[in-house]
């Protein structure tokens, strides 16, 4: 499994973290609230598990390296 880290852009990190706070831990980039979009979301957990995936999560808070 690759390394997961925060986005290197501090402004993006601050904006997304503020949105997470306001939505109670749910992705601020998505509409609604469900366990699938609670940070770290289901989509990114699946991407983390994929050894071929490298890139950002949907809201760009996290980056997964190969």
C-alpha cells in the first residue's frame, strides 16, 4: 500500500478542513450526508487499496502515492 499524505497546498487543506468541520466530518465537496462520504470517504479508501492508483481524493485533501 502506498503512502497517504495531506495535499501540499496549505490553502486547500485549510479550506477543506473548515468544510469538514462545518459538515460534521462529511465531505464538503458533496451534497448530503452518508457514511460513504464521511472523511476518509469510501471512494478514497477503495483507491488507497488499489496498488495502481496514485492521486488525490475527491476533495483534494489527501494524496496517495504508489
